[in-house]
C-alpha cells in the first residue's frame, strides 16, 4: 500500500482551534486540519509553513509536535505529522477549502472530521 506523508497545523487562537472543510477530491466536504503533502527535501515544519501560505495566504509559526498519526485509508496509508501553530500574519483566506470554523473544545465534535483527523482530535482533547 502506498504511503502519503503529510503535515497538519492545529492553529490555536483564544482557546479555539481552526478547522477547514475540504473543497475537492475524494474526501470533499470532510473536515480536517489544514496542511498538505511534504515535498522532497522539506522538513515537516517547512512543508507546513509552505502549505498554509499556499492554502490560506497566512504565515504561521510552527510550534511543538503533537503527534504522528498513522491511518490506513482504503487506497493508501497516511502518515501525518501534526503540530501546534499560531498565525503570525494573514487573514486565513480560503483558497482550497469550502468552509472554515473556529471551534472551542466543546464544539470539536460539531463537524464531520475525516478519520485520521478524528484520531488527532482524541489526542488534542487529552492534552488541552
């Protein structure tokens, strides 16, 4: 099975977490943490800064790694490095996503998360 290496940003602001809804592809309309694929030669942190700049026109500061989520989808294995992040500059413009929401801890289950991101939610709830 093919492995896809990706990164995800858990962007925090005033005790809320930024969630995005996919606007394309097989998992369209599913909710996820923003991020994307790691390009050859990039570190996870570099990939995350680049992806958030491309997808959301926003510069972030990457913080501590939360977890690496390993998840088997039917067609591929996902290896996702997940980091805390904060906005340095920019307005989180949705260039590839359908929607976005700032969710409090109590609202985390109010959206339909993709399965791998759901595993991350479980980890976040334990440490926040």
